C-alpha cells in the first residue's frame, strides 16, 4: 500500500501527458519483477535485459522532455508498486521526477542512478561544456556541494530567496520554459512578501545543481539585490538558514562609479553564478557568494568573489526590446528597450557539472546494461541465468550497433562532419564518433533573436559550409531561428533524436541507427 508521503503526492500531482507511451502499468498482482525507470530509453534497456521476467514502465512518456516533465498521478502509482527503480540522474531529469521516485518507493526497494553507477563498469563521462562566447556576462544560480553534514540528499531543496531590490526601476530574474513561458525567480514589480517566506521570489534547486536564467532591468542605474539562502532537507523539515548577501549590478553605467564600491572587482564576461555553498561549514568558505569562471575553463579557473566587493556589469550592449508576450508587460510596452543578461541556453535547464547524456555513446550503454543485469539478479536471484543470457545477447547487439554507428559516420568527409542543433545533448556522440559539435542555438528565447544572434548562426553555417542542421522532433516548436536561417541559406533541416522516443523510433538501437543514417545522408552529400 502507498505510504503517507505517497498518498500526499498522489493527491497533489496533476495528470500528465495523455496518449504517450510509457510502458506497462505496474501491479502488486503481477508475478514479474515490477521495474520503474525515469525515461523511455532506460525502459527499453531494462526490457532487453529483463525479458519476460520483468514488467517495466517509465515515468517520462515518449515524446516528452525529461528535463522539464512533471510527474502524473499514474506515474506515482507505478512507483508505489515498483520492486526496482532506475534513473539516469546526473540531474538529467526534472527534479520533480526524482522527488516522485524517491518519495514513493517502498522501503528497501533498490533505487539505482545508472549514469553514476555505470562508471564502475567503465562508462566514460565528460564535462558539460557550455558556451562562454556571449557578449555579456552569463549569470546563473548554483548550489555547490551535497550538504551531507545536514543530512541532505538528491531530493532536498535549496531555497534562494530574493528579499529586496534597491534600484531605479523594476528588476526581474526568470528562466524560460519549453515554449517561451517565463517562470519568475524574482520580480520586484509586485514587491517582496516575508509573510509567505518570499514564496513568489524564490529559486528552488537541488544539491549540486546549476541553472541558467535571464536577468532584466527596466532602466539604467545601480541595483542592489538582497538574497538569503536556506536548505530544506525534507519537505517536512524546518529550512536551515545558510546566509544572506547583497549583490550589486551596474546597469548601463560605468561600474567603477558605483557609490561605496571603489576598487571593487567588476564581473563583465564569462560565467558567474550566485552560489549557495552547502559544504561551507566544513571548508571555511562563505555560504553565499559569487562564483566566477571568466574563461569557461572549469574548476581550476573558478574564483570566489565577495558580493560586498564585487559589481556585476550590465553594459549598454545588453539592450534588448521588451518581448511581445503579455507575461513581460510589467517591463513596459513591447519593443521598449531594456537591459538584459540573457539566459544563454534554450529552455528550462537545471544541470550539474557532468554531461548526463551518456547513451549517445553506445559503449556507455553497454555499461548501463551490465549494471542493470547485476541489479536485477540482486532483486530476483532465481532469474540470474536468464538475466545473464539476455544481457550477453543484448551487449553483442550493442557491439554491432557501435560498429555500425562508427562506420556510418565515417562515411561523412571530416570537413563536413559538423553538427548544429538546438539542444546541447550530443557531446558524447561527438567525442565517441569524431563528430564536431559546431553549435546549438542559444538566443534569449522569450524575445525575438537579435540581428547579431542570427548573424553569428548564419556565419557559422556559411563559413563551415554546413549542408544541413538538425532538429529533435519533439523540440521542433522551439526551433524557429534555426529553421529560418537554414531556409535563408538553402540548407537542409534534418532530424536527430536526443532524449526521447516517438511513434517512429521506439527503441534505443533504432534511435542510434536513425541518428547515424540521418547525419550521413544529410552531411555526406
């Protein structure tokens, strides 16, 4: 029977996408091992290893985006009846998916994060490389550390509250969802309400996470943003205070002239994050600060900056028009010029430091299969022989698949082996099969892309003489910039699958074959 937390979630979670395949309905009256996975790709791998001894269902249905999917009532029901659970993790899945999984599994049910566990089976992981080539600073929010000293886990929440803004006009920070709808993390237009715990001006992130976001300022001047951080270890626990800071922005003015900030460090390019440090007490670092990586070089180049001695520059080249969407009317009439630090990466995107899309390298999936095999044997020892035989047969198919992808992509001349798409999900494909990831569309998605955005994309395609660009079928609605530029340059628009299946591609092997053939057919000629 569902536990108390499960019953609460069953009441609160809305019904998800209808008509999308997610596998079988799990049951306590089925003699097979009941397995729940987060994504359809993992569902397919488990089905291949488990065979007739398992019933498997995924929380994220086919055609849905695992980065943003919200669990349904049916999803939580399947979790309650599961004997075994597999997630990809490395922050691939929307945090609500992981919460629904972890909160509703029965006590003692194995809960395996494949991307992390598969490293023991020789899976290779690579850093998530992000574009630092923006005209302004790229400012996000980050949680550093896992918070083990507080008893935090992957379902804990870090609450980053905006408590006040002192400035000449409205300031807001938000991220843009899949189809251009803004989700606000702070909005000074309607004030800040301590009576609700600043609920409407709060960013919520899991431990060890990072999110992109947009920052907008209605008029030039100096803005001082007060923020506090808290850790909610569980939904029922009292949040632990972690610290307070004030962050200073110089918008459209000389940052060296900000009153009270003589000699301050000016952040004007590269990456920087408003950072909550969950391990601060153990390391001697402050708990809330700015973490900057000016050249995108990773950990070795990161520097901690005291907000009291740092100014974030928002230059006049950051001017942009107010979007036509009614959700932005608080900033002024559509077309009115405002200052904006752009989100930089399309869509809602909370992630960690490691690229979670391991399956784009077939050899990593062989490691997934070995971990799935051993986990199933632990749950169902009587099926050990079947699981070993199934895994061996499937691994042999994957070896053949790996060779097919490699030889197919090798048919593309090296100078034409460039992948340009809308979603940064193909780093493993590029590293494993010698494909150059030459770009993905990164304009601020809530506004019309600027002429500079289009010019850069146009120049990339033209200079590399790229004959085709690639769209994921489920993301086509987000891709107007890429399709319009491709049409203007008479460049083909082809398809590639990243995170999910549909009615045409229903298995992992089909997906990888389709991608290899699509790249070859569209780039080789």
